[in-house]
């Protein structure tokens, strides 16, 4: 249990540093903004309580806001994503339920399950974040396009990270 805590702390710090120092400086044509830090909420174990997820999402969002100078936008979007996480897990739960030892990773649950899970949560996060950032109904379609394109790029980065961690001997 202590080892898992240390491992998730390292994931947290690594993702925040990658986001703050590298990815916040990448913006393609003003439309694509990659947000890899959301991977931390995605990979939390199934048995993580919803309150712990919300607290961790809040801390994660604050850390990214500190790097981005965005005054709570990432915090609110990440907490929204953390709030939806339990509902999405129940929505796509396998017939037999989740195994106690499994984690919400492509390695444990399969690529198709992870693709569904991560797409719903990342798209929700991005839509919330970009619409809060824009806060104008007149830019609805522009903001929607930015959110979808950024979501695709973020999912691509998340799947690359998942493929590096995918062990061929445990495929389902």
C-alpha cells in the first residue's frame, strides 16, 4: 500500500511537471492544447473513494493552475472530471464487476474499455475547461472544435503512455 502511494505521488509530480514545463508551451495554431495531467485521475484505482478522487482532482488542478496562471479553470475542470469518474465507471462496468486487483488501465481492462473510459472523461474535462475559458455563447462552435481537437491530441498522448506500460503477457 505504501509503495502504491509513492508510485502515485511520483505519477502526480511527473504529470504536473510535464504539463507545466513542456505541454503548456505547446499550442498548435491556437487550437490544440494537450493536457496529459488528466491521466492521473484516469489511472487511480477502482477502490479509491469518490471523496479522495475529488480531493486529489482539486490538488491536481491547483498545481496545474499554478503553472498556467489560469485562476481555477483547471481546478474546476479537473474536479468536474473527478466527479464524473464514478458515474462513468458504473456506466461501463463489466457484467461481473471489477476485479479487486485490477486497475483502470489498458493493460488490465483492455484497450476498448480504456478507450471508452478515457474518451468520455477527457472529452468532459476539455469541454468544461474550454467553455469556462471562452465563456461566450457567440464562440460556441469555435470552442467546441478546440475542445474536440485538443481531446483527440490528449487521448493520443494518453494512449502512447499506456502502450509504453502495456505488457504483452497479460493481454486479455
